[in-house]
């Protein structure tokens, strides 16, 4: 499995207190360095898929591997290699954190708890902000930035983390067309610089999904159309 970033084999997942599984018998291989688009209607299991890969929700049955290692709630080392941008994560205008601190925080999970950020950590954070064109906002409160600018900051955070796997849940939702183009371009930069794998969840088409190598459609917790197939050859917007 050295050539696979993610492998799911007959995976079922259910939220605590729910009677019915959100994912039902999902099997999926995501090769290293590729970008997978995941689309489908609301409630189809798209966000659940990202949560189990990130170890936030345990699976109830089946097998799940990330970079060849089985994922469990204790898989802290694997999770340190994953950057997860949840759906509709925007900072409140009164959030006290500065933009630079949000990006620098990506380095904390890679160091012993007692160690303060090093000069190299700070340099990586600054380089990441510069790479996404947000270095001008380094000392500004992150909550005062626009939605598109906040998305750029979160992608800079992923870049500073030196992630191997990027999980994006509706990353272009509520953004204007130019901001959507910007996000797609930045994801391409992260993939190229880090040789990272990306899994992008969206219920709508757009430049980020168009740039994906393959796509799947989830419906009622199952894969409705089996990968791989080229996104360029099929329209997945509006599915």
C-alpha cells in the first residue's frame, strides 16, 4: 500500500446516538499525490468520510488506512500529517487571534508540548503566508479578514504544517468566483510543493473540482459511481 494515501475497505460509520450508519460499505483507494473530488447531496456522508479519515469519528466496521497505517482514535502521529479544513469554518470578527498565530499554530502539533515555536517554525509560517499572498495580514486579527482571505490563511496553515494529506470540506462555499479561483490555485501550490494528496468535498462544481484527478459521488452513505474516472471527462456539478 506504499502507493496509496488512503484506503477504505467495506467501511461503515455511525454517529453516537444514531440508529443508522452514515457510511455503509464504502471501499475506496486514493493514490499518493492525487486529488479526489467527493460530491453528492446533503446528508450523503461526504463530511463523515473526511472525519473518519482524520480520526475524528471511529469506524464501526471495515478497515481504514492512511499511508499504510490503520487509523484509530489514538492515531496521533498519522493525524499530524493531515490538514483538515472543516466545512464553513470562519472566524468571528471578535476572534482575538492574529493571522500569523493561526498559521504558526500548525507547528505546535509537530513539536513536544513543552517546546516554544522555534525560529524555523516562525520562518515556515511567514513563508506560508507569503506563498498564499497573505503576508500583509500577518499582524491583523484573523476574524477581521474576508471569507476568501480566511480560506487563504487556513491553506497557509496547511502549508506550514508540511502536510501530506489535505482534507477540504466545502472550501469554496459562500466565496465569490475570484476567491474560488484563488483557493483552487493555492491547493495546486500545496500539492506541488509538498507532493500532497488532496480530498475535496463539494456539492457544487467549480475550478477546484475541475482540477481533481478522479471523483466519486456519494448517495445515502454509499458510492453511487465507482472511481476512478476523469473529472475532465464528466460534469459533476449539480450531482
